C-alpha cells in the first residue's frame, strides 16, 4: 500500500532502510526526522506534491487544496490565464492529482487528435546527396570544403513532426509513468503515442518546443495548454544502489509564487506603471549581498512604488514567521519604501500590519484563500492591488 500524506497533515512513522532514507531525504518531497527507534523515521509532507517510488515503496503527497480544478487553475495561470474557465477543460473528482491530470489530458488530447495528427511546415537543415530546397553555401564551404556532395541544404518539410505534436507526445510519455492510472486513461495515452509514432520523442534535458496559437492549430489549444502544465512538473528516473527511483512532483511554493506575481502584477499594471519579477537588488554598498524580491511595481523613471513577496508556508501558532518581516524590512530599506507587502496562502491568521520601531516602515501581511473559486480568487487579488496602490509611494 502506498504511503499517502497531505500538505499540512500529521506525520507518519515509517520504517526505512538506510538507502531509502538517504534517497527520500535527497528528493525533498517529504520531511524526514529520525525517531528514537532505530530504522524508524517520522515522515510528513514537505513543500512538494506528487508521487515518488523508491524501489517497491510508493509515497503520494496530496495537495491541501481539495478541489483539483482550483489547483490546476493555479498551475496553469501564469502560462495561460483563461485555461480553466473553458467548459471543455474540467477535471472529474479523483483521489489523486496526477491520475486526474492524466484523465483530463487523455480525453482532451484524444479529442484534439481524432481527425488525425496536425501537420505543418518545419525548417530542416541536413546533408543530402541531391538538391532539395536551397544550398547553404557557407556550410558547404566550411564543412565540406567545396566538395559537390553531399549538399548542405535547408528546406521546409510538411509533416506531423512539428512542435505541437512533440508537446503532446512528451506529455503522454510522461503521464504514462504515473502510477495509479485508470485503464481507460492508459489506453487513450497509448493510442495517442501510437498515433504520433512519426513524431520525434523528447530527449532528457532538451528544451521543450514552443508553439504559437493560430487558426490552424485551434483544435489543439486546450490539449497543448494542459500538456505544458504536465511538463512543468519535475519528472525523474534514476537508480540509487539497487533501487529504481521514479517521481513526478510539483513545487507548491513555486506554483503560488508564479500565480501571485502574474495575477497581482497584471492588476497593478492596470493601475499604471509596470511590474518586474525577481528584481535584482543588493543589500550592501559593495554589492556583495544579493536580494531578489518576488515582485516590484515600478512607476515613472523606474522608480519603485511597491514591493511584494509571496510566501507559501504555514504560519506559526501565534502569527506569521518573523524572518519574513526581517526580509521585507531589508527590501524596503534598500528601495526607499515606507510600505512592504507579504502575501501568504491563507491559514489561520488575519491580515496584520507591523510598524518597525524607529524606522517608520510598515509591513503589511496579506492572505489569499486558495480554496475559493478562480473568479473569487482573482477578485481577492484585485482587492489586494487596491490596498497596495493606496499604500504605494515613490523611492526616495
């Protein structure tokens, strides 16, 4: 039976071999603490969600967001902000995130490819014994020393081996490694893999192909957007000693940070100026200590109007973590701001403000409730943008 954990849930005692302990500690999908009993460890969910298999042991970390549609809305927002408002893209209720994603992707991709794989033109550069397209004179002279054959040529090929199909194939192959797929989901994914047999399979470490929405690939849009969400996860397969280790994980802190930066940045943009993410700063005059706040709102002449940091973490029993306040104070000091803003995933704490003694800096701690509908969540973001606008001031 797999070990199932939930974000923020209680820890579980588990007996692990030394190599299992070292492997899980290195993967960082769970937090592991040794107990007084030799070989037994206390395991709780970390800051990742997904599934990992270490030999015969499988560990599943569920998100604390129970509605999977809302979670995938967050997953896809920074890529395609309207994907989860489309009635054609809906997850059915499922026990686990990854099988549910596979179910949704297999249905949508099967519908997209039911008329046959999309075809298009791609530019090919290769050496041929006969002329096709145009000769690359520079390559011919530098690599072939002017010999007549083979010819270094470039031509446009009309085929199924295009970026759109490569993305669908990459997502299908990744989802086929997910444990717990329903038989129907697995059959649909296998049929898609066979239909895309003439498409170049992805190679480990290679950049994903890019695609541009157009009238010609309209029927692929939903499937491609879901494929990008699937491929945004960390996927791995390797050996640790005699154990085979596989996994498929999402960083929840990164998902939350990307959503806050994109949604809140857009809301602030509509109020003038522009926003920037991971804004490079230095704490000291010698520029040796680097800092990168998640989001800054810039006004005229690039003067900073507001600074925001997103924090996907649980509060302490008596409030927000103190270290976050110290970090925000450093940002405000360097930027010359009188107000700083910390945005948390909602827990038990209400919105609070802290006025720093003798500094005159006010740090505002806000929360976003990720359990509400996408429309309600974006409405919270708009309200937050209004509050930040009221508190904004120019750099000194």
